[in-house]
């Protein structure tokens, strides 16, 4: 009696997932041990406050972030179960290095910010409490294990959609961390780029967030081009050969690469350093977005019409927010938040639509 092909494929996928989970569990166990040992060294027999400088929250976040980044690198470079080589779409070593560094930093930063935020919340619930040395080391180990486990699984199953999710979460937690730690409580009266001017933690956090987010968008460009090529969504019904389709894929890839590079350069050149350069790259992002919205129906003919309409609605809202700024109803910060939020929302929708349409096209 033969086993149906669909059943074999399903069993194969389940086996691969089980193997990946086993690997992630081993990575988590290793991080538990390393985190516990690092905690013992960092705590040095002291009881620690939950939050604040030199606290359990800070030590836990730092150790977990480092181990999360290490776990991501291992998970990204390790071939999938049953495969002899990794299947990620990078075609050069430098592209692979850029993607690993950007994604590794993003995963580490998410763990760092979330754990620091959690420690602040817990310190408000347990006012004045301190944690004993052994318990502190154990907490550091457990948090490191969870961060490394999640990071490894994310890396092992990396897709375009997952990178988009990482980008969205990283941008939100990074910008919020910069806002909350800003030394100027009235930064919002100027513009959102003012977060990158202040010295210390806030300014560095904001600028690094933009640089890494830009690198993540370039990683998305590489993944998305591979999905377009495999799903043939860039092929029009009137195309007689593959050259036009390949040209459209290169065009979208180039536009997204430029979008990512411009965002990174906005972080490299803070508004308080070289303002005209900063503003040029920020404006360039909006121009690229507008061009993609207008041309996306031609670049990717396989996308649904509803997505194209949504893009025009987003563009209209950004233009309306700009008008409100010029007539004095919105300040510059409000206009920038509306614009950048809609640009990144559109980008995430583009990725999800291409992934979903490509999956439908492949059956």
C-alpha cells in the first residue's frame, strides 16, 4: 500500500519542524547555562534591585541580548534539517554578512528593550524589593534561554514576512526607547528627527535604530526579489519572454535597496549634524515610496487591485497630513509620524501580498 504524496509531504514538514525545535531547545539549554554562569559573575554575590542602573533588569537584558544575537547567527547559518547547505537567498558573502549583522542586532535589541521595559514594570509592582544573588543568576539564565530559543527559531525559519515582522517590532521598540529616554521632554515640539540630536543613550538609540532598520529593508529587497522570481508575479500577460519580468524584479529590488540605504543614511547624518543632507535622504524616501505606489501595478502585475488602491489611499493621507502641516494644524512631528507609519505599513502590506500571491501562484 502506497502513502499518498500529500501525506508524505506533510510528514516531511512535521519531521523538519521537530528537528528544528530540538535544535532550538538545545540552543536554549546552552544559553541557560551560559546565562546562569554569566549572571553569577555579574551579580558577584550581591542582591540586586529590579530596575535602574546596575540592576537585575539591566544585567539580564544585556546578557540575554548577547546570547540572542549569537543564537540567531547559529540558526541562520545552520542548514535546514536534511539539507546540505543553507537555503537563504543571499548570493554573495558581503550580502550575507550585512543581513546577519542587521537581523542579529535587531533580535538582540528587541530582547534588550523588552527585558528592560519588563524590569521597569516589575519594579513598580515590587517597590523597593531586591533579588538575592542566586535567584538573580537563575533569572538571567532563564531569560537568556527564552531569548536564544526564540531567536534561533526566528533565524531557522526566516522568510520575507518574518523579516518584515522583525522590522516592525524593532522600529517600534527602538523609537519608543529613544522617546522614553530622551533628555529633552519637549523634543516633539520640533520634529521626530530631534530624537537623534541628543547625546547619550537616546540619540544613539534612535540613530542606530534607523541604520539597522535600513539594513533590514535591504535584506527584504533580496528576499522579495527571490519570491517574485519564483512566483512569477512580475510577469505580465503580454510578455513574450522573461526579460521584461526580470527587469521588473530588478527595478523593485533596486527601489527597495535605495529606500533602505536612504533610511540608514538618515540615521548616519542626524538633523543636528548636516541638516540638508539629512533632509535630502528623508525626502528621497518619500519620493521612492510615491514612485512605488504609482508604478506597483506595472512592476508587479500579479498583485491584487485592492493593494494598489490601498497604496493610493496611503499616499493621499500623507499628502493631506502635509497640507495640515503647512496650514498650521499639524506640527512637523505629527506629519512625520503619519508619513513614516504609512510608508512602513505599505511596505509590510507589499511583502505580505507578494508572499501570499506567490504561494497561491505556486499552488
